C-alpha cells in the first residue's frame, strides 16, 4: 500500500524514523519519503548512512529542515504527501519536567499543527506515535502525550468529507533505543562496572523491537478508519532478569525509583476495556465517540472482558533470562 506514495515522517532522524525509512525502502517502492526534523546535523548523518546502504534509492529521500511548532513550514512540507507518521516529540522525562513550556509547545501545540496542516492539504492517512507514559500519566511528558493522543483522535471529527483519517500507535520503550535501560546497562559494563543499579527489583517492562514498532505503524496505515489506538501483544520481562541476561552473576543494587517513573508499563486501562478488542497479534482501543458513520470502524476481533487491563506486570507472556539473552544477541547482529 506504500508503493508510489509520498510519506512524511516528523522527527524522522530518530530511532523510529530511521527504522521506518529503512523498512519502507526494503519492502516497498514509495514515491518519496520526506524526513522532517529540526537538526541539520542529524539529517546529514542520516543522509550519509542511507547513501551507503541505499545508493540507488537516495532519489526517493527528501530531507526537510523544519519544526512541528511551525505550522507554515509543515504545510509547505506536506504538499503532495499521502501519509504522515508523527514521531516528533520531546521525550526525556527530566527535560520535560524542567522545561514544561517547551514540552507543551512541541508535544501538544506541535501535534495540533500537524493535524491542522494535514487537514489543510491532501493527506490521506496520519498515524501518531504514542507511549505507555500517556496512560494514567505521572509525569509531564506523559501528560502532554495524553493530550496529543486526544487531539489526534478528535481530529477525525474535523475531517468532514475529506478523505483522511487519524489513528494512534502505542508502545513503551523500544528495546535498545536511546534512553532505555539496555544501553544504560551496556555502558556500565563496557566501562568496567562491578554492579548494576536497578531502580526497583519489582520493575517490569514490555519488550518491543524497532521492527515490531514499524510493523504496527504499517498495520495502522492499512487498517485504520479513524480514531483507533493500536497496541501490540508483546512479552514482558523483569528488569532483574535483564540484568542477569546481560551480566550473569553480577551483583545488583536497588537505588530507588526515579521521579516520574512507573513500576510497570500500562497499555490498556480498565477504563479503556469497554471499547477494546483483541486480535491475533494486537489490541485495538476504538474511540468512545464516533463522529461519522462513514468513518466508523466495525470491530472484527474479540471484545475484551469487563475489568480487563494490559500492563507489563499482568501479561500472559514472559521472557526468560535465556530468551532475553537470545534477543540481545539478535539486536547485536542487526546493529
């Protein structure tokens, strides 16, 4: 479905943006992919990286310097674009806490700018990346992403007769991504550390790879009617098991949970359950309000039971230490 389509990725030089671009170039024949971001040096590095990997496909890549805070620039970049993936955000929890106004400008005002610019052009589909932190948020980053999610869902109410829909993809920290626990532990080990600090021995997380994250976005592009939130069914792991997988037998030290951090990642709340349906490899939370029968998605999955929730501590699928070690080895090979 991406063949001969023009796609724009906000925050396109990040981990997801590069993985998405690589996946699309490997599996489809797009008309063009526009990398929209504000850091010209990261764009330069990405250009060089992809020129070495896809020398024959560089004509399909466009590098567009711009900020989601700038609606006029966004509108210019969206000329002729079919699909938009909104991945741009301020994501570092401490930075958002210390610079709340900046987080609001990017994560909330920027989201509204993307929506307005897409509605004012001929974009057909928009998928916005969410986070587990937007569910029952306990920090400003999560709060801004909750508002962003609500804006993208409600955007379907303003589409009118336009052939456009907006949907959400939600997942937690991607395994091995910048700021996640795996590179943190890896840095300690590479620098001769003799113990691994663990914020809380009870802590659990979901395991999702960049490839799985990209595939979920593709699924949303293919299936969304408007207002759905797509959530992958993925395994959980204990942080203590991750430490054992990375450094067998190494001592650990419980250092206390950080400000704004949760013990477990939550993807579907009890309050979401009435409109949540289960599919083979994912869940979909359908919008509580439907603004147009033309856009109404008809669930074909299995309705989850009353009181259902989906979090990393109540998951049915868990990774063993050995399975984590195998996945870490796969990540190293892919890198």
